[in-house]
């Protein structure tokens, strides 16, 4: 009976220690999976940041080109406006010194 009891205790302790090891192994495997997930997330984040930076460069370049073209168009329109203003100002001036127009009294 003593031997049976000792065998039972030894077998129980052995199974308890193997169960604890398997729990530790499970936790370790779970931790490794989580770390792999973190590494994959970091890699995908780096790729996304790189693509975003490239897209940002494209957008900024396009905006700069648009601004430059609009600026030159504004300058061109201003010069055209000044020319038209000059023509209108010269057309509105009445030459009072010429003898073409003589005002005569009404009778």
C-alpha cells in the first residue's frame, strides 16, 4: 500500500510538473505569435508610410506646378487689363483744343 501511495504521489507530481511546463510552453508560443504579429504590423506600417510619403511628394509637386501656372496666368491677365485700361482712358479723353467741334449758341 505504501508503494502504491508513493507511486501515486510521484505520478501525480510528475503530471503536475508536465502540465505546468505545457502551460508555460503555451504561453511562450502565444507570446511568439503575438511578437510575429507585431513585426508584421510594423513592416506593413513602414510600407504604408513609404507609400504615403511618395504620394505626398506627387501631390506637392502637382500643387507647385499649378501655383506657378496660375501665377503666370495672373500676370498675363494683369498686363492685358492694363492695356485695356490704357485704351479706355485714351478713348475717354476729349480733345477740346481742336476746331472740329464748335459750340454755337441756340437761336
